[in-house]
């Protein structure tokens, strides 16, 4: 809890970081880190409010995101980097997936789903492959294509996978990650995306199946941005969240606002203005800074204490006149905004509008919780609700 306010003058590698102010920093002993620029080993969320109250979503009700693709395409690496805080360099030592790996994601009241990671050598014509069970409760199917490899076989497998899944469940969202583009030039990236998009859509055009394509890499923020867009499609409350963010920025003079899941750095909603990748990367880096500093200086001896709590906040001033502003929404989510320095002179107004925003988000949570506890609520199929 707030016992001191830490003002730090730093010079970043890019030379654009001028000042950082943290709220909720309480000095204590340092905590261990597994790799440079990673979360501390022990950092994670404890039981959520829904879990404590017994109102969480049961495993059988959680929507499912299925990861598929050829062997060594990078499926397991994506899952480990995004949801388990594994350093990208450590993914080099991951073994190839030999069986279906199921993982429950319980980061927040909005981001609750299962990820099923399928081995690349799976045979759809094997009698043991139960398409009804796998695709019936599937909300999104992510097919990963290695852009550095010959992807002709991957496109054939993509067509087989999508057509089989669509026959079982026509409400599935089909997403294609053109992966490992970090090793390609900009021209080669554009060419690979154009070629894959054209071949894949030509094969499926007559069947009315829509595919979304993303260029991704675990070595930058593109994989987090792509997964953010996938998860957003599974959140039925998304229009409400976007509307609340639009109201917030229009009444506060904020240029851009993101509602982040803190652990995964997935943004579950943003305002209606276009997303600039550089702004998103700045916000992700800000979350890393807040968590790292909080884990070093803000942890107490209480084992149940969390480095990110209701007092967490941060202000970073850049030398181009931009301010990054972070506030805790609940123990799972953070609001991260970009605004001009002259606008931040009205900090009282921004603080008041933020509290109104947080109360509105809590109302959305309450409505969702009541709906989940209602005996007439049907099991969740394709949506995160």
C-alpha cells in the first residue's frame, strides 16, 4: 500500500524516457528472476473474486481456443510465451508436442478459456479423432503457419482442418497466424502474407468460410496483439467495453486507451480509434516496468500479498510531450492511456472520470456474474460469457 512515492529520472536506450512516478511502492527485499526482462518466477494471480465466491466458470463451460498447425510451426512456443511468461529464447528448448495439451486460462473475469494445443502429426481421418468433441465447443481455431518454411503442405492441412471444423461448428472463428516472420525482410513478409492469403481464401471461397490473417513473432509484441484480437472476438461484452473507453477518452482528452489483462498483456478492449503498434508496445513495456518494480520494492512478507493490487498506478513522462498513465481497474485488469502533457494538467478530472469508468466496469462484472450464477444460464459454447 502507498507508503512512499518514488520519482525516478531515467535515460532509456531510445532516449525518450524522461520520468517515471509509481504509486503503491513499498520497499522490501528483492525477488528472484528466471531470465532478464521476464516476470519474477513466483508472479501470478492468486484466487480471483469469482473463485473465492464460488462463482467461477467451470471447465466444462469455458470456451475453447484450439491451436493447430504442422510440426515445429511454433504452436507451443506461442502458448508458453503469451500465457506462461516464458522467455522467447527459452522456447528453443521446448520438445515437440506429441499429444494434445490442454491449458486453462483464468487470468481475469473476461479472459477465461481453455487452450488445446494439438500435435502437428494429427490425422483427421483417424477413427480416434472425435471431431464433434473437439470442434463442437470450440470458440476459435488458430492455425499456425511457419513463414520461413515451405508452406504448401501447411496450406493443404489448413484447408482440411477448416473444412472439417466448419462442418461441425459454423460459429468457429478461424484465425491464421503467419508465424516466425522475425527472420524475414519487410518485403518478404508482405509477399508471404499476400501469397498465403490468396491461396487459402481461394480454396475456401465457395464454402463461405472467413479467415483472418496475422503476421506474428514471439520475439516482438505482434503475437500479443494478434492474440488480443482473437480473444476480443470471444468476448460478448466487447461493444460495452469499447463504448465505455470511448466515453472516457472523449471526456478526458486522452488520445488512446487500452484495457489490459496484466499477466498476459493481452488487451481485451480498446477505444474505436485505430491501434498503432508502437503505442501498444509502449503500453506493454509499461506494464512490465510496473510489475518488475512492484515485485522488487512492493512485496511484503505476507505470502498472500500481490505485487499488483488496488493501489497500483504509474505515470511515465516521455520527452516528446506524451504521458503514459496506468491505473488498476481490478486485480486482473489495468487501464493504460496515452495523453499529451498539457492535458494531464487536468489530472483531477482524469482521476474522477477513471473512477466512474472503474465503477462501470464493476457493474459489467456484476451483471456477468449474476448471469453465470443463474440456473437458467446455458453452458458457454463459443463466447467468453
